[in-house]
C-alpha cells in the first residue's frame, strides 16, 4: 500500500473497514451484555478499537487505521446469586460490565460515519466517470 | 445558515484561517520540496541546440498550450480534485481522536497553480478552525465537511461543463459546421 500514492477510494475504503471493526466490537460487547462468570478474571470486558490517522506523504491525504483493539470500561460487578450454577463457594457471580447505552450510541455513530464514507466514494466515482466522458 | 459558507470563492478566500488552540503539527513528510517557478519569457530565436529539449521549456510550452485551450479551468479542475481528496481525508478521520481537519484555500491555491507552482495546493492547505472543540481533540465537524464536500463536487461539475463547452466550440470550429 505504501508503494503507490493513495487515492480517494483507498481513503474512504479503509475508513469503512475501520468503522466495520468498530461495529464488530460493538456487536461483541452487546452480545456479552448481562453475562456472568465465576471469577472477575473470567468475566467479559468490553473491547474497543483504537483508531490512528495514517498520512500519505505522496498525495497529502490521510486515512485511518485500526491500531489495535483494547479492553476498556468498568470492572465486572459482584452480585450475590447463590442459585446460579456459576456462583463461587460464597454464592457470588461476576457480571460483565457492558454499558449497553454507550454501545448503542457507538453503533449509531459508526453506522453514520460508514454511510458518509460510502457517500464520498459514490460522489468521487460519479465525478471521475464524468471526467472520463469529457469532450464526448 | 453559516455565513462562512455563503458567497463566492473570492469572499471565501478572505476568511482567515487560524490554527486551533492546540494544533497538531503536520508531519514533515507532508511538506514537498519547492520547485522554482518556470521561466516564462523565452524567445524561440534565443534557443540553440539541445535547449529546446530542456524539461523546463517543454513544461512551459505544455502549460501555455493548455492555457490557450482551456483557460483557467484546467488548473481549477486539478485544484478541485485535490480539495476533494483533502475533504475525503477529513470525513474518513471523523472519529479519530486528535485528528485536525484541513481544507484548501481554493482561491489562493488556484492563483498559485496558474503561475505554475507544483506545490500550490499543499502550500495553501490550512487547518480548519472548529466552531467548537471536542474532548478528544478531533476538529472534524461533519456538517461542515459534508457541506464543503458537496459544494466542491458541484463546483467540479461546473468546471467540467465549462471544459466541455470549450471542447465543443473547438470541435465545431475544426469541423467547419
């Protein structure tokens, strides 16, 4: 990728894949909301992607990369539930700390940003097609 | 409506671009080497031998031929296209913490491109002044970027239709219809 100068489709396309990674982490977090575990270490922690700008010196453009995916958010909460088959000898379970509201807001924002990039791509495509038809 | 988005290109050029509170400096890799502006007044009688093949002279001839046919519109199309890339970069980085949005000062860049400067757009790319800073240091405001992108796309198409008009005129003259 670094060999060729970047074009507008790569900029928008890679931003779309970054948003897709974000959407996937949101889906994982929501899927694990409300789950419990026997120990705090075994409990699920929400995961988040870390975005990083990537500059292209040749074209002066900047796109976005997912640098890594990290665990973030609150610690799992202890709840007394002796009837639960996952409870430890004291009768406690550890509940996954997933902030569902935050995840849903994140999902909406990432969907909007994805749509914006699709729109950028469509506009660029139609302008390039128009330029190719120049003089006809 | 945002007063900054009204008016023609000339008015827009007068809007001062200012660095936001805590700007992130552009990477040194973004800066391009500045080439000297091409020499203009070279009379054909002063040429000798291999001078005609000098790249600077060939480039001058190309620039002049292009200007005769398309006027300002060729340079305008190139600047519009590069501005579209800058705005697309902003939209792509809408959710990257710490990213500072940039925009091309179109009138200044076009003026530079007309005089043959190869770094006209890079030299006139400034950081956008956000109406409100966000907590993560990102200065991309989607409404602003989308409006600028749409406006730029329409202007690109306008330039294309100007070019099409020129080409149609020349074609008609050549055919003698």
